[in-house]
């Protein structure tokens, strides 16, 4: 991969990732002159990464491209507590078995997205040290370095004080800080990176390592992946947009990226693709709707290629073109199966069961507004029932609005 900049720090700044860092000039010099190990943590609260994790992954990949060695740290220990940052309530407590299963899925996705060959990246799990800590020893050695009055000033905790904050969650900052110390001792890790909402936790680790080891380490945060309206990216009408194709198909991911706001095109091309910087800005420069739509198509293709490979990106692109032209194959379209014994079924229940609508009430409104078609025939009656006679070659294509398609296969 061709490097456009003299150092990765300049690239992260110019392409819009960088938010803030400790000792900015020192860190830039370090990243320019040395190849360092750095880490980013991921709590395993689900069985797949989401589009919201792409910023972290892209930063890790870009730094790896300059010879730095990323440590993908799984939160096998910290997930058992849950980070209170940015939350108004306590996270659901997961079992160790669920967390371990989630981490195994994360590992597959990371190995698909990053180069772990020949020591170019490291996959770690903080359960390896956190689950064996001795409570009194930990409080004495680590807890003694943290002032409660200073911790309570951090946004991670301030936002929770009115509704209540358990000591269980209050300990999270200490554990994440200890991760940095442990990775420094095990791997000589010099830098922790994370989203801007992690600044308080990162500073905790930065201070702890410097106090305990009397050495220079660094912290850096990058901007969260948000839309032009300030909403965290990665949510759709059906919920989270997953990197697991069984949960969000390549075609659905393609359509999600293809349908972003025009104002976000340049930003997401810069953040979520490896296209040259000048090309990203040129693609997004035009005010012509046709050119902007072409840029969105390129963005969608590049994101799907990054996550699922070029073949599936091409399939999603061809399916998208086929659906909008009314021609061609529909192989990459999201699909579901229905047993003959479950027919007939009311159209309202079907749309809700397929997650095309959130409720029967929403389904009814869509139909009355002319927003639902089956095999290009508009459905106008919300009481219509779907029976076997409607299926052509054991399938029907349901269309919601102009851009959402779903294939229903009769078994």
C-alpha cells in the first residue's frame, strides 16, 4: 500500500481522524522515527463488530501500514463490568461463556481485516491478567494512584451521578488503566488509542504507566464516527449495522453506505477507505447529484470490499444496479425463508417479522402511503394475505420505498 505522507501522524490529522493526544509534538516525532507497539481495546458486548468500530480499525490499519504494531486488546475481563462512559444506565452483565464466544467471533473478524502474520499485529485478552488479580494487592498497588475526587470530575462518571453509579462500574477506569501498564510490561507498548469518549480512561492509563515505570508513554483519541446530524454512525432502522455478514449482508451494508447524507460523502471517503486523499476530496467536490451518487457508490463498494472482499463487493454493486434498473440478478439481496405451512400470512405481520418495519402500525402506514410493493405490484390493502399463489419460482421480491428490497423464499 502506497504511503502518501511522511508519517502516520500527519495522515491521521489530514484525513480527519485525529482528535487530541498527550504530548502531541513528542508523539509525532516518536511515530516518525520509531516503530512502536500500540493498543486499542474492544469490549466484547456483542458477537460481532459494527460499522461504529471501523474508525478504530482504520486507524490501526493505517498505523500498521507505517510499520507500527497494533495490539487488538479484547476485554475478556473489562466486559464483565462494562464501561460507563457515555451511558445513562448500567450495561447488562454478560456471562464469561458469552464473552468468550463473542471474543472468538471478534478474532475471526480482526484476522480478516488486519495482517497478523510474522508478528505484524498482536491479539490479546485482558482476561489473562484481570481475572487473576488479588483484590487487596490491586487496591494497594493501583487504586492508591487514583484520587476519587479527580475521578468524579471525569465525564465518564459525572453523567451518571444523578441516576446512581455502582462501585462495580466505578472500578472500570482502574482496570483499563491497568491494561496499559500490563501491555507496557509485556510488550513495551507505548501508546493507547481510542475514541474521543475514552479520553478519561486513556489518561488514567497514561498517568499510571508513567508513575509506575518512570517512562514516557502516550495517549491519542480520534473522532467518533458520526453523521452530519451528529448521530453515531452504525445504526439502521433494523438496529446495528454489523460486520458479520450473517447479521448484516454485504448488500445491506452496501445500501447503508450508499444512502448516507450528501454532506457526509467526503468525510466517510477519507475515514473509511484507502483511496488517495486527493481522490476522496475530488470525488466529493461536485454539487451535481449524479456525481455525488457516483461517489456514494464508490464509498459503498470500498467499505464492502474492505470488510467482505472484492467479490462480494462486486456482487452487491451489481445487485444494487439491477434493482434500480429493474434488470439483472438479485443474488446478493437480503433474503429470508418461509415454510408453506406458515401461509397464508397477513402482510402486516410479514413486514414486521422480516424487520422491514418496527411494528404492524408502521407497516399499515407504509402500505396506505404506497410504500410497499411485491414483485413490482403496489400493495394498497393492509389486510391482504400472502399465500402460495403469489410466489413465482418459489420466491417473491418485497420492496419498501425506493431503496429497500428483500427476497422471500418459499420452502
